[in-house]
C-alpha cells in the first residue's frame, strides 16, 4: 500500500508529473482542500522544467493565449503573497518582434494586453532608440512589455509543491506510474512501483513523457514529443539592459542569464522524438542554426563564445492551445500538457482551469 498498511484512502485526484504544470495544479487543489497526491518518478522539477528559461510575458499571436498569459503574469508577480514562499521575479522587460506581415495584428493585441498589464507598441524608430545597442538589423515595429521578466523555474516549481504540502497535499517522489486502474468503465486511479493508488480522477501532467505514456495505456491522442535546445553564449559586446525577447522574423528567443553572465538563445529544432525522452547533450548542428539566426537579429551573437547549452524535450499539441481537458472516451482521465515549449507562463491558468474541470465533474 502506498500510504502504509490498511485500506488506502480514495483521493480526489492523483497528479502524474512533478514539473511546473503538476506543481501548479497540486498547489491549486491543495488550496481548495482537495485530497490530492502528486507522483513524480524523479525529484520534483528535474524534468523539462529544469531547462526552462522561466520567462513570464503576455504577448502571443493568439488572443486566447494572451488572456491566459495575463493571468500568469499576475500570479507570478504576486507569487510570495499567493504561496507564502519568496521566489525572486527578475524584471527584464520583454521585447517581441513580429513578422512584418503581422504588424497590424501585433499592434491590435498590444492594445488588448495594455488593458490588463503594461504594454506598448514601438515603431521601428522607437525600437532602434531603445534597443539599437543590441540589435544588428532594423525592425518595422515591436511590442514592449516593461513589467515582464523571469523566475527560476526549478525554484518556482519546488516552492509551489512546498506550499501545496503546507496546505495539506501529499507528494511521492521516486515513484513510477505504469498504468491506469479502471472500474465500471472509468479510470479509478493508477498503478506503479508504489502499488495501486485509488483516486476519483487522474491528471496526466508528465510533459514530454505524456505521448509515450498514453500509447502504453492504449489511449488515443494527437500529441508528440519535440526536442528543444537553448544555447548559452558569452556575448560579444555590451548587453546592458537587454530584455527577454522573442523574434518571429528569425525565430529566436531568450533572455539574460546572470548566473553565467551570458545570454540564452533559443531556436526551434522541429525535431520530433520517436523514442524515449530524457537528458541529452547539445546538438552542434542545431547550435550552428541558432547562431546563424541569432546573428541576423542581435549584434552580440556574432563573435560570442559558447558557454554550452541545454537540450530537452517538450510535449507538443496541434494549433498551440495545449490540452487542459478530460480525455474523450476515458472518463476520469485528464490531460494538462501540450504547451509547445511555453508552459511555464501558462501554468497558473492551467491550474485554475484544471481545478475548475475537476470541480465540475
């Protein structure tokens, strides 16, 4: 028995996966006095979350995602008050450079953001005046979010779990979930290395492991695991006051990294992982692609020195809106995954939405 001798207690929910999504939902449910157990096969936060840049900003090209991110920014800026645990919010601002074909759309969404959070549309001249010291090419317009920034993703995840435990939630680390238990045509818990754990609902928040777990359980889905790689560079030249950034012209993103006095530089890999996911080393071919793209936007990239990098995997879903929903045909099984590499800022919304769905059963 997973909690000792005797008949195990039936939980309101068991959450599979101790990354930022599982941690945020664990904290939310514990705060609502639900009987919740978080199960993680490793230590809390040591999956893809450990590689996350932890950037919190509002702009997305989809207004639905804008609204979800606004909620996330509010939560993280009030993290200490909401959890009782201090995690530093590092305010760098966030600069988004849209593709020229999307300028008017980006301007419209900037106005939408500005109704709830500080956001400003910059003309090309404005962008050059403020950020010309780091740009290597001109822009036609940009979105500036002065209150955006980042948190340490691992520290944040562990703080959410610690706060959830203080509110009555329970955690099992070093425990693998192998399958679902079913009774009367619905999911009634999980089974694994700790035995059977009965629960009214199972929430799968296992990140890049999700597609293979669903396959092994015989559950149909449209998700996939995709590699994510971020370069860590020692910049060539001054990067004073450099913001977190995303550029949809050259497909680069990143932020300052004070721990190394360097800069993070990400570029999409497009590489779907068919086998098991896990820790791996940086792909030098991908590094070359990222440097080529980054140099077209930022002057500090060309001539920068390598400080290594990070390569992990994330769960992807079509159309980028993720899966926070009950699984069709699998009563009692919920997914909280598929954020296409941008889940950290979405975790507060996902936790609220999943808790709402669990309460509506």
